[in-house]
C-alpha cells in the first residue's frame, strides 16, 4: 500500500474510531487510580499491557497522554501507525517477541530520553492469542518501571476471523476496563526469572480480561466504578481505598 493510500485509510480509520466510540458507555474500576496516564499522578513512567484484540480501546481513550506504542513492522500495521500518530501516540515498529531486540532498545530509549509511558500488546503482532511474550517483562526489569495490566471487555462485540479474534464493540454498547495496580518486576532478571514473571503476569492479564468481559456482558453496577473519558487532563474519581489488595505483589 502506498503512502497516500495508507494516510487516507488512516484518516478514515481514525474518524471511524471517533464516531463509533462516541456512542459507547465506558466504565472503569481501578485497583489504584494513580496508574491512569490521563490524570495527574505520581510522576512514574509505566508500561501498559493489554491484549491485541482490544487495541482500539486504548488508542481512543488515552490519546495525547505521552504514550509510545509498540507496533508490528508488517504492512497491515501501517494504517494503525498512522492512526496512532493522528491521535497523539508515538510509535516504535517491531515486535516484543524473539528477534525484536532493536524494537525493545528503541522502547527503552523512548522511556529514558523522551520520558514516555510505554504500551505493548504482548500477544502481538501474530499471536498466539492471549499468550504473553516476554518482552514487556524484560523491559520492566531493565528499566525498573512497573507494568500495568489492562483488562478490557466489550458487551457481545463483533469479532473478526483473525488470529486475535479482533473485537469491535457494537454501537451504543458497554465497554468496561479493570486495570491492575502497579506490578513490580525485580531488576536484572535472568531467563528463568523472566519466564516466571511472564507466566504470572499472563495469568493476571487474562484474569482481569475475563472479569472485564463478564462485567460488560452483565451490565451490573461494579464496586468503585466510574466514567472514563478520552484524552488527558480529565478529573479523576479517587477512591478512599483500592478495589482489592495484593495484585501487584
């Protein structure tokens, strides 16, 4: 696809995301609201992870929040790269899987020199679906910045027949998110340590995703739920206590 067509599709996709998302009922239930990059927080940089099938959620809601997104080098990510830039994201092209050393180094540079938060779909760009690649754990260990697992769910979405079963919410439907508290990873992990935390964080992310999906379908009122708005600098509902304790341990 040439650059003119890529930009045209990117503009169309960006407009479509805005149009659809403006009809949706977004709700979030924080374990700790300080982790949200859209609001004044504690000054920490973080690595946000969520499954590839829900990338539209994060692109729409957290635009212009000093986030750098890891995107595939495949041609099918060219349009997504354009959309990300139109919505105020920086991007790094590559993979968090084996062979993505250059991409991981560039992500490290983004955090260290440009002071970006980082965001990774850890089962992308080609799967397996909902299996966490080790790159995000490696980055968290080397940079000593926490991970935040983002569990997202739509109410009975349309799904593509793709490796990730990419989800598109139905107009006017419910969208729910349950982010973890900060997940700390020890410094200088060896191969065995990375694998231990990879499995642990995969379990957390899958658990939060299942919980968010159940919440979206049920439509019930959730403990400490609040509205979530797109973009930076919105007031945040800070709760007197987190939803649950110990998830970051």
